[in-house]
């Protein structure tokens, strides 16, 4: 498998290390996935905070250090949590294979965010 045209277009401006992890993961995954969102404008981030879909105006999406991905099965995006847990194993393995540290929003203690992946602040400061 490879990332589709729309997913690739959503990676414009995203940090190359994150792009490498996703390109590696798509070759190893048993469930196809799509990039939902990469870079965000501050206006978009404010909308997400207002709607409750995000909790911060300091999102890594604003700087290209985060992406949201989702399982893509039978031609549609899926939101079933077990699919995100399964996909997380593939993404984490791909990151390890590439020697790139990555954080998954699904591992957060509060506000679990299954689609969210980001490069760590401590290793990728602004």
C-alpha cells in the first residue's frame, strides 16, 4: 500500500520525520489509513477548541509537527476505537524502525485522541 494522493496533499508542510514514519507505516499496515489533517491555520484550531474537538491553541498541527490519521476501510473513514489501537501498533513500529520518536494522542491520560500523532516537544521544539 501507499499513501493516496489526498493524504499526500495533506502532508504538505508537515515535518519530514513525521512524513517518513507515515510512509513507512502505510507499507506495513494491515488496515489502510488516510491522513485527515496535517498543517492547520490558527483559525481552524480556534474552531476546533470552540467545538471541543481540541483543548489547546498551541497545537503541534500549527507548526507541522502533528497529523491526524484514520483507518480507511471499504472506502470510508472509520472511527471504531479498536481500529485506532491496532493502527497505533503499526505506527509505533514504523517510528521505531525509522529511529524517530513519536507520541500518540491515544496514550494520553486525559482527552484521548485516537487520530492524533505528533513529534515530541522536547526533541522537536519550535
